[in-house]
C-alpha cells in the first residue's frame, strides 16, 4: 500500500502541470472557455479547488461577465474581417487568460516536488502566457488564409471547431490530464499543417505576376 501511495504522490505534480498546460492551450483558442469551465467547476463541484487569491474566479458576478464576453467572442470570431480585428484584440486577452488558468489550477506551485515553483509564482504566469500566445499566433495567422481561400465561408466552421477544441481541451486537462499530451500532439500536427498552408499561400501570392 505504501509504495502505491508514494507513486501516486509523485504522479500528482505531473498531472498538475499537464492540467495547467492543457488549460493554457485552450485559452489560446478561446480566452473565456477555460476560465468559464474552471470557474463553474469550482463554484458548483469539488472537481476544482482554487488556490488562495483566485477565489474570485468562481464568483457568480465574475462568471456572468465571463459569460457575456464568451458570447461576444463566439459571435465575432465567426464573421470574416471582424474575426481578424477580434484576433488583434485577443492578442493580449488570450495569453493573460492562459496565465490565469495555469496559476489558478495550482499547476505552477506543484510542477515539481521542490518549493522553487511555489516561491516563484510568476513562472506559472509566464508558462501559461507563452503557451496561450503560441497557440493564439498560429490561430490568428491561419485565419486570414482560411477566409481568403474559402471566400469567408470557412470562418464560422473553423471558429466552431476551435471553440469545441478549447472546451474539449479544458475538460481533458481537468478530468483526464494524462491525455493532454496526446491532445497537444494532435494540435501541434494541425498547427504544422496550417502553417504549411499559410506559407504556400503567401508564396503563391508573391509568385503571381503583378498587374498592369
């Protein structure tokens, strides 16, 4: 019994780190979905226990504001051209959300078995911001190409897929963190394919002969 208990204790920091990484990735796709998921679960269940200083995330009024912002994001991100403006605004919001959810799940404090991370909470913010920003940059960089190659009809489809992926990643990060690695690998593959498409599209535009 004792060895099993010790093994589980050693696994917890890894799971906590994966939870933080998964939620930060979700924030890069949609800033408000992981915030809403974490806040609602902390408010209504025992599945998420927010650390001291982050209790505000489960406050009813805060959740109401997040809900309004989520609805606005859901609509605006599906309208061609408007989605590009929204992505510019979200360049600051999504990374900030990633930093919040990473830290709020106490992943930074338990990333390893030492106290170093707990004594340097800013590191958790940085990790969350970097992950969310990387995902956001791929998303915002690929969207104009999707719009241009589909005459705008691809925007609502791609946006819906991104929202569903953000929700799915948030739930996986909280309830099945071991699968975060698989989910992130799939997203990395999709990001690589999108970046290839963006590069080819730009090369094709440069190769077109200039008009008279």
